[in-house]
C-alpha cells in the first residue's frame, strides 16, 4: 500500500467572521472591524516557507475582495487555491439558488486574481449538505472537503454514506469528498483535524493521534484558521461561555504548535490527495 499522506489546509477568513461570534458581531459591521487576516496569513506563509510546506488555502471570497494581493501571494508561493465560498453563511441557511450564487461569485473572483482554476471547496463551519454537492459539481468543482464524520456537533452538516474509516470517496462521477480527519470509532470518530480541538488537546497527545491515523494507511487532513495564531485579536463580550471557550482557548500557544506540526510531518495539498486517490484505492 502507498504511504498515507497528510494534507495541510487553511481556511482563510478573519476573526470576526467566525460562527462563534455571530451573536455579537453583526454581518453589516464587518467592514468596520479591524482586518487582521492579512498579517496572520502572511505569518503562516512564512512558517510554511521555512519548512518547505505546500498547503491548500480555502479562500473566503469576502477576504479576496479586500485583500487581493494576499491571495496573489498565496498562489505565488505555490499553495493550492480553493474556495470557502463568499459570505461565510452556513449552507443549510441558504436556498440552493443563494448557495449557487455564493460559490459562483467566490470562484470567479479567486480565479480572476490567480489565473488558476479553483477545483476545491470547503463549507463554512463544515455545513455541507447532500444537495450542495450537485451544485458544486455543476459549478466546476472537482472535490469538497467539508464532511466531518464525528460525534455530534451543533453546526456540522452531513453527507449520506460518508464513513470515518474511508475518508476519501468518489461521491459523484469525477467528484470526490475528502473528510477532515477523525480517530476512527466505527462509522464516526473523535475529531482530530485541527481548529479548537488542536488548541484544546495537549500537543503530544494530538501528535500521537496523527501518527496513529497515518500508520493505519489512512490519509490525514488538518485544518486551521489565520485568527487561531493571533492572541492579540479583539476580545468580544456578551458571548455564550461555550462559544467564547471555542474561539479563545489557547490562542497564545497555537502558533508554536502549528510550527511544530509543520516540522514533524510531510505535508501535501488536499488536491494532491484527490489526485492520488485512484492509486491508493487500487492498492487496498
């Protein structure tokens, strides 16, 4: 069996666009907020360049509109450009027509900025639905990386037939789903892919879990956001305790953990995992 590979991915959005802050940050105030995504993403690019890491950047169209040079820098550094949609709306809060317009707008924008085809998509807060897959395929995407077959979460979407033990699947002809990673427990699993889990779980324990997944012959997919390495971001009040904990827990330690993770594994892009899936499937 070919060696299992690890894919690094960054969801390029800013601190005030996070679902955990929605109750205290109204959408119509986004343009009034301090834009910190550029400096934080540039720092992540530096850390990856020092270690020779290429990743997949799922770009939010709203950010691309306001930071076009950042998107060009990401592409020029050799990273895969993929889409995070435009407005960071949960998919199941949109009609199919609204979703189509959102992804079409974001895809055209990032393709115009980079001159490269955008083939991958990730839903905000992993809010994927079965009906969205057909729209993504019709709009020219080749894969989605939103399924998170884990224990219950209040925002994650679901896709029919996805299994934590088979994290990459061709769910439509020529269209693949790439799950973010879990530690396998039957058809579901413990979340082990990044985000708040990466900041909460002690790093040596998290690292052992990644190694366990890779030793099993299963590809590993990690995700992180630029705001997660930014302990200096504005602190919002009036949040539910659980939402404040999810967002702010261990921000001060995340950059060093991210740097260690980059150094300890060999990383590729999500698109590369998809391209290599026929080889992996034939070897099973």
